[in-house]
C-alpha cells in the first residue's frame, strides 16, 4: 500500500498571529504548484494563532494541526482547549504526547491515549508522538519503551481507516539537538512500530498508517530519511519555523 508522505511543522511556542498569517500566505504561494494527492503538509501554530493559520491556508492542501488538546468536551478546566474547539478553529490534526509535554507537563501514556481518543471522537486525526530517551537507548531499553508507549497510547482507539491515525517516532535525544537519528536507526524502530500496529489493529492499519520521523529534520536530511521503507514523513520543529526551509522539506519528501 502506498502511503502519501506527510510533513507536519511543530512551531512550539513561537510566532504571533501576524507572523503566522505571513508564514501561511508565503507557504501557500510556495506550494501552489504541488499536488496535494502526492504529499500532505500541516503547520501546528500555538493555540492563539490556529484560526489565523486556517484562514490564511484556505484553498490550499495545507492543513492546520494543534500542538495539544484536552480530552473533555467542555467543563471547568481552566486553561484547557477541547477537540471541538480545535475543529472550530479549523484544525484537521491534533498532536498528542509530544516529548516536551511528557517531560515538562508530566503527560503519561494514559493521558496521551485519552487525548487521542477524544480527537478521534471529534473527527480530528491524532498525531501520537513517542520515542525513547538517550538513557533508554544507552541502557538497551529503547524498543521496550517504544512498545509500551505504542501499546498504551493506542489502547482501545476506535479507528479503522489508516488515514485517520498518524504516529510520530521522535527519539528524545534527537529533538532540538541537531543529532538526527541515522536513516537506519529510524527505519529499525519504525518497522517495529508498524509490526506492533498489525498486532494492535490489523494488517490494513499496519500497512496504511503513516509513521513520521521527528528529531532534527532539515532540508538536507529529509531525502535520506524518506528513502527508508517505514518513514512516511516528518514532524519538524526548528526547521519548520522558516517558510523556505519548511517548503524544501515538503518538496524533499516527495521522493517515492
Ligand atoms: C519536534 O519538536 O517535534 C522536533 C522534532 O523538533 P526538532 O525538529 O527541532 O528536532
């Protein structure tokens, strides 16, 4: 089964509303000649700029993703944002379980799972992030950690269409460090995640779900990563903040 490449730009806590609008209009212009059936792209601005991004990207194949979500539909949860509010703001994707959320905001596999389930219920596509730390890798437990995060994060998710679920393998030691995993390291873990998808869901899901790689992806290394069978795109942090660099990564992903 062929899987359409997908590049998601995670802006983290960067860009105001005017900066978001300027970026998105620039990206839309740059991507105008590309066929949205051959590649998918999304930007994930801060909550405050989601609507502005959706408005600026209207009429293009580029989607908007939220960096986080809370699982309740509504209620007394000061500071939180529901899946319905994200849909209302124009989002198609929602990221769940980014390592910075796990590290600084104490997210667990259970909360990652609840957020993914809530996104699916609202018709949004979860991008579930997982990956081992340097200590896990050096201690020989990288695969055990990835297996636990995959099984717990995906537990009971009501999804049958592989296009409605995205996994991002992001080794924590590669995020924001400039130390990209080698293509073989990414492939080895991503093939393992795909095998787990077959056990958790079905072979159709395993073959169709897109598994992104994340961790210091740049225009210079997207080609070699995409050459791997089980790398279906990228979750990009730092290099997604510049329109030209992000656009180059999107173009560089259309290699298979
Ligand atoms: C990320 O934020 O998910 C990420 C992969 O960051 P960077 O590309 O900067 O390593």
